[in-house]
C-alpha cells in the first residue's frame, strides 16, 4: 500500500490548506459561496464511497477541488473585515465605541499596548458590531489599572494601520492583518471611560490569575535575576520579562525554543504524564482513562500558562496524538493524527497557517517523526548514557533539518552549534519543567518549596551559562542570511528530493535533487551579480533617530548616532533586513556627531560635514558650521533647527530632507521659506527615501 493510501489525512489537509492560502493571498470576498462549496464537498465525498473503482480517480480529483473550494470560501467567511457586522461599516466621525479588552496590557516606553474587541458602535443609533483594534493607552495612573475583561467606552480615534516605513522592513501591517487587526488607536485618559470590570471570558481570566500566582511562587521561593526571567518564560510563557540581550544569547545558541512555551514544553508534559499514568493500560478501559487524564492535564497546563496561541496549538496537536495512540492505537498513523489536528486548528482559525509558530511546530514534529528513528539507527553504544546523548542529538538534528529553511527565511540566521547547546538545553528544560511542576504542587503547603526553588534557580543558571558559552564560541551564529519565499520552497524541495532518493534508491530522484541544487545555486549567482552593481543612498525613517547609508556594490557606509548603532533590536527591525536582502558584505559605521572631522574612505569622503559619494553631495545641516557653497541635498535633523529659517532664505539646494525627528508642526513652519519649485522637500516621518546614483 502506498504512502498516500495509508495516510488519507494528508490528502485531506493539502487541498484545504492550499484553498486557505489562495483565499488570503487574493483577498477575495466570497462568503456567499460557502454553502455551495460545502454542498459540493458533501456530494463529492459521498460519491467517492459509492462510485465504482474505475471512477475513483476522477471522483478523487473532484474531491480535491471541493476541499480546495471549501478552504477558499471558509477562509473568506472567517475574514472579519468581510463581515457585514464589522465596525468599519458603521463608524462615523462622532461615533463612540463600546469595547472590551481581550488581552493584557503590554508596557511600552510611553504607553500600554493591548487589543480591543468592538461590541457596538454608538452614534445616532446603537449598532452591534464586531472587529478588533490595536490600542495604545497613554501611560498614566488610570490606564495602568486597566486589565483583561474591562469594558470601555472610547472615542473614535481610529486610524488605518500604516505600512512599513523602511525598505525590506518587517511588515507589521501585514502581520496584524493576518491576525485580523486592521485598525489602531491611541487613547489619552480623556478618550476612554471604564463601563464595567471583569467582563471577559471567565476561563481566560482565571488563567491569567493562576499564571500570576504561579509566577509569585517562583519569585518567593528563591528563583531570582535572569534565572527568574528564563524560568518564568520556560514554565509560564512570560516573555515580557526577557531583556533583549538574553533573547539574543539564546537565539545565537540555537535555544530560543526554550523561551516560548510551545510544542517542546507540552511534549515534555505529555511524556511525563504517560509515564506516571502508564500503569492504567493494564486495567480494564485503562486506555480510555489514560487518554482522558492526559488530555485533561494538558489543557489544564494550557490554562496555567495563559492560554496563549502557541500553547493551545501545541495542546491541540498532542491531544490528537493521545487519541491516536491510546484510543485508536495505530502509532503508524502519526501523520494522519497530525493532519487531522492541523485541519481542526485551521477550522478554528484559518489564518493560523501564516503564524510562524504553527509552521515551525508541524514541520519540526514531522522532521522528528520521520528522521529521528533513521538517524538513531546510524550509531549504537552499549552504554545507556551515550545512547541518550545520541538520541538527543538525533532529535536536534532532525528538527533542525526540517525547520532550517523556515528559520533562515524568517530569522535570517543559523546557530552552528545547536547540536551542542541542545545536549544541555533539552535535559535542563526537562529538569526545570519537572521541578517547576513539583514546586507549583507543593508551594501552597510550604515545606520543601524553597529547596525546590533553589534547585530551579541553580539548573537555570547552568542553562544560562551553557547558552553564553555556546554564544561565545567562534562562528557560533551565521547571521544576515536572506532567503525569499521561493528560495525557501526550493530548499524544501531539495530536502524532500534527497530524502526520496535515499529512501527509494532511484536515480531519477538523484537527478531531480541535483537539478534543484543547480537552480538554487544559479539564483544565488544572479543575486550576487545584481548586488555587485547597486549604487544608492538610503535615508531611513526611524522614530527619534537619524540614519542614512551609502551603498556601493557590496560595501555599505552607515551614518547615525552611536546609540542607534548599539541598539540591536531597533537595528534588526528597521535596517538589517535591508542589508541582508541586498547582500551587504562589508559595513563601515560613522558617528553622525563626528562628521565635522574630515575623513576619506574608499568610496566616500566627509569634508566639513559634507558627505561626498558618487556624483552627489549631502550636507548634514549644522548651525554651528559655515554653510558650504553648493550641495545637492541638505539633511536636517530635529535637534539642529537653530537658524534654519534664515539659512533657507538665502540658499536653494536641489533637495532638502527633513528626517523623522522633525515633527510636522515644525516642518510647516519652515515650508514658507523654501522655494518648492526649485527645491524638492522630503519628510521622513512616514517613509524612507532612496536616492539612486
């Protein structure tokens, strides 16, 4: 029997998945065709079972089309902006909105961020509505008291979410759209009024309170400092406490999966529970009792960790694995189990297919299920300890092979010593998890809880030291890798064709793999040539920062203040993706405050604050310096506006660039001093500016 015949779940999930993707990418509203597509699906499904064997292929093809159609129309039906009740169709300038907080507050530098669910729009009449808003509350004593479940009345300060401001920047607008959020609002204290407290889902509210109580158990029992940050992230999913440096270290060591409660943690709990209750298999109806207990504990853990999307996704997946293993008892059909769990998750939320966690979870599990047993057979030792080390290494390698194309596409980096770090990270995660569960059980009663807490603190300290050691190894991280979506698919095609060639031992699969490798290498050669020909300036739009870069071939000169250059997170979000996608191999950093010193580089000259490169000259406006005779562009920063109006009256450059640190009201003040017929005015408050040379 072929693989496809033995795993019908995969044949179901593929067309349904493709239909969802096509619907979301095309953005077509076809809600009215949902019933037609479902009826078509039922007819085709019924025909498949009553048709003769000779007609099975035709019916199977029609069934594939019907599943694709069902995924397409169902995804459209579940798209909130297409709903006739979406608030965007009822709102007016003077409208008020009744909303409910459906997420906890996230503290930002000057605001609190959360998500609001619209209940109704209040204007000339009251209209029941749906839809979500990304909200930023001005940081003050009143907004700090807001919490999940609060019902508010807010003013209509709603705006469409803006597109990304810098080239090749992470598209936050698209990310929010894929989470069904299309609008945002900034609310001051006078813009909102609390109508009622604790109006949210009671299970979620209970989950948040329990999570906070368990965090206090860690805090009060000797877990402290960075160990507390990691332990709370590992056990409870508290990622808000993690600082940027700690996250960077774990990413460099290939151990980021520890810091997000997901498949690894639910899998550890699954193994623990099946071992504890494994004896039930020997009693009557024991498998049913075992399945009920394990699934109940898995979902209780999901509630305990805050019911985040990643935890619920992993819990759903392992719940189906429990059903498949303990009730159906067909362990060979793990692929069917995974396929059915994926279909259920896509029915709950079709947009989940675009979540990175969903993609990585299923790809990693598939890689481990298929590759780990084969890798494990390559080496055997009579010593159990060595076999255990090899088993962990095989799991790490299998997961990494399966996920590295996606990781390169999304995160642009590859940790080279992942197999070393995971020898400590995975056992340590098991140890911390088991100790954490034990602590949460005994903490209300005192006794050994302080000892257990100290043990958790010690194990996490060892885990952190292992991560820091791995991060500091030579070439621990290959960073700044850029793969397009097509190249990611191509990498997976190469991996699958190689596995087919090894499994089937057919020369045609070897030829296919070689052809795909040649195509991949050819694309890289073309990209390398194109990047060697580039020549341009980029003026970035980064809030409260001033930055430009000059690119010639694969060489780049970046000019900004030192604070921005040292801010790893801001650079990653705004700048680094652009460099990766343009194959920048050499970088030179210049401090914007030292441009008054004359310097000469291979492709760029700085002369008394004037940047000379290619055939263009850019003066970084400085009221303390004498103005140059003639330049192509003047770059104006918000911190250097003194005497600008007087200067503009007597000079007419080809262009003047106000950077994002110059507010709109100040720009309006200076515009009358500029002859816009002769001078191009560029303001970087919303969008970057690229000057091709």
